[in-house]
């Protein structure tokens, strides 16, 4: 069977951020197929989002699973190539900066007759130690269609020599996803009472390899969040990514009392937590964007960000992992007026992407 469009996805943020584009394809009757690499496979990082966002089951699940950078990416390239040769879509869409994105782009771009679109193009942390930075650069330079979320990311692509007529600024599809789900999340979710955080609280997510794979850095990050929490008299809830959970056990880390660890949340519950939190501590890319959209102050536990727009509008501080810096950033952000403008678009990104690809409404 031949389809016009194939989505390649494999991780939690890709499922969430591609969901509005998949929905827009359904509404426009654009034939499409979903190719799941299997990079994420635990229910709480994978199937829960398909169910909650009412996405169709993927036509292909490559079950590649976890592994070293090279093994995981290499196995994905081999498997994706074989599926694409059978499927022969006109266009493949990838989103973001994971190994699934790199593998999907490399496999697709080398097959004659297939063009590649990169959703969330042009982001740069300028930190080449991060696997994500390598992935996003290589994806941008191999794709045929580039969909940067903002003018800043468009300018970055142009500065790297990419042709203007390959580029369409679309906003970020996470705005679509938040707008499509925030109201229903507040109607349906009981997460605040279930977790006993109906008053003021802080929300933490930390899972990036550069933070949690380094014992000293991870301990410093947790101590910093605990210090800020004690100063502000806030309990902190930490829905933990399996990578971080594994490291806490392996490094035998004592998590400070101020931080309560729990299982990863589904999207609707997590949106409510982000919306209602007094402050959010994170090293996630998507969470920096969502807090900015939801008008919740954010403190980013990294040394850089590929989302500078969040800092420019005063929704976010980049503080690293030193406890004093985390506490100071929290003091600053907690007093900020949450009246910034959302720089990531008006919630029509998915429509704009399909328009740019000329998948017109029937
Ligand atoms: C990946 C992305 C990261 C993104 C994150 C989203 C890369 C290089 N990294 O990181 O940019 O922010 O996804 O969440 O692509 N594991 C499970 N169950 C799963 C998946 C993973 O338990 O379903 C555990 C395994 O122990 C695995 C570890 O998490 O070794 C890391 O998984 P991996 O896919 O390599 O990277 P993430 O940390 O999830
Ligand atoms: N998220 C979620 N439950 C959680 C933590 C995060 O649904 O317990 C969602 C969050 O709303 C955001 C996405 O996961 O849309 C971010 O994914 P992650 O932090 O894993 O990856 P990153 O954005 O850093 O690549």
C-alpha cells in the first residue's frame, strides 16, 4: 500500500508534538502511515499517549528499544529503510532532535522519490556534547522542508546556508497540542487531589543524559531544587523518567526529602501539574515551551537552551545545576509577573505544515 505521508516517531515528545499534525491529516483526508521506531516502549512513555491523544496504532513498530547511541541509531536506520522501501511515501515527517529523528532522516533522504520534512527545525543549543544537538543539526542539513517554530530559528537556518525557499516558520506544534488538551485536562484530571498538591507546589522533571548520567551533577541538581523548595516552603513533585530512575538506583543517590518522586504522568495530568505549579524546574525542551505557553515560571537546570525565546520573554531562567544558582533563579522567577507573550505561535502549526506541503483540504 502506498501512502502520501509517513510519520516517523519514537519517543514521548515526538508522539505529543506530532499528534496535532496527525489529527490534521485525518481531518483533511491525507493518507498517512505511522512508523514507530520503538525508542520508547514503556507504557508510561509510549502507549499512554496514543490512547489519551486518540492516535491510530502505528502501522509499523520497529521495536528497536534502548542501546548505545550508535547501536540504537544504526538499527533504526536499517529497519526504517526497509519499511520506507515498501511504503514509498512522498514525504516523511520527523519532529525534534532524538535518535529516531536522525535515523529517520538519514534513511528517508537517501531513498529516491522521498522528501523529508523536519518539524521544529533550526533550534540550537550550540553545545555539541549533547547528542540532541548533533541530531538536530544533521536532520536540518539533510531535510528538504524545514519547519522552524520562530523567526529566530529561521534566521539560524539561513545563517547556516540553508535556502530560504525550503523554510516555513510555522510556530511549534506543542501550542496546538496544549490548546487542544488544556481544557479537557482541567475537566478530567484529578491529579492535584490524588497527589495531595492542591496548594502551592513545585514541579520537577530532569532526565537529560548530561545531568542524570553524571552522579555529581545529578546530586547537585537535586540538592539545588531541594534548597529552593525549602526556601520557598514548597513541596516538589518529580514524575521521574526511567533513565533518571535507573541512575538514582545505580548511583545510590539519597533523594532529598523536599522532593517526592513518582511515576511519569500522562499528558493530561502533566498539563494540569504544569499549569497549576507555582514554579517548574526542568531540563526538558518541551517543558520549557509548555510552561511558557501556560504562563508558569520556569527554572531550567541546564547551562544552555535551544529555546532562547522563553528567556527573552522572561518566562524562563537558565541556571545550571549549582544549588545557589538554582535557589537564586527560583527567587527571581517566583516574583515575575506571568504576563509574557507566547513566542511559539497561535496553535495552527499543524495546519501550516500541511499547507506548506500542499496537502490541501478536500
Ligand atoms: C530520549 C532523547 C532525548 C529526549 C527523551 C524524551 C536521544 C538521544 N535522547 O532520551 O532527547 O529528551 O528521549 O523523553 O534520542 N527507558 C525505559 N523505557 C523506555 C525508554 C527508555 O526504561 O521506554 C530507559 C532505558 O533504561 C534506556 C534509558 O531509559 O536506556 C534511556 O532511553 P533513550 O531512548 O536512550 O534516551 P532518553 O533518555 O529517553
Ligand atoms: N510529559 C508528560 N508526563 C511527564 C513528563 C513530561 O506527559 O511525566 C510530557 C510533557 O508535557 C512534554 C513532553 O512530555 O510535552 C516532554 O518530553 P521530555 O521531557 O521527555 O522530552 P524533551 O522535550 O526534553 O525532549
